[in-house]
C-alpha cells in the first residue's frame, strides 16, 4: 500500500470511529509510542526516546481532557492518568527503562479495561 492510500485509510478510520473506538485508538497510540521509546532506549537514541515519550504524554493529556466528571469513575481514571503522565515524564528525564515499562503496563491495563467496557456495552445494546 502506498503512503497516500495508507494515510487515507487511517484518516477515514479516525473520521468514522465512534468515541469509544477513538479512545481505544488513543490507548493503542500511547502503547506504540512507548514501545518505540523502549527500542530507542536500547539503542541509546535519546532524541528518539524523548520524541516518542512526549507523544505518549500528549495522548495521556488528551485522554484526561475527555473525562466526563459527572461520572464518579472519571475521578479514578484521572488519578491513574495523572500517575501515568508523571511516570512518563520521570522516565523521560531519567531515560529509565523500568519507569517507562511501568507506565506502559498501566496504559495496557487501561486499554484492556476499556476494551472490556466496550465489549460489555455492545452486549448490553444487543440484549
């Protein structure tokens, strides 16, 4: 697939996604950027580590900004996002693999929880 076709596909996927699917895409993006940063860390490519951790941080900021605080669970999500965000910052400053892996683990847990919420929501709508 050429770059134009891939870009058009990705743009269309984002434009047609539901809010829940967009949230899942954000989690997937944060995971991808953390994984790229981990690989860059192994190669001691500090600029690439920095660039990709900052991308992950921006996604966490976006996830926090979409929380709806009329639901009590939003407060808990906000605390987790805040912890992930500051762990990413610390991992970036220290170029620390363990901190980055910890942040990645939390993002994966949040993603997996979100997938389960989506699955249960779909089941409820079908019932």
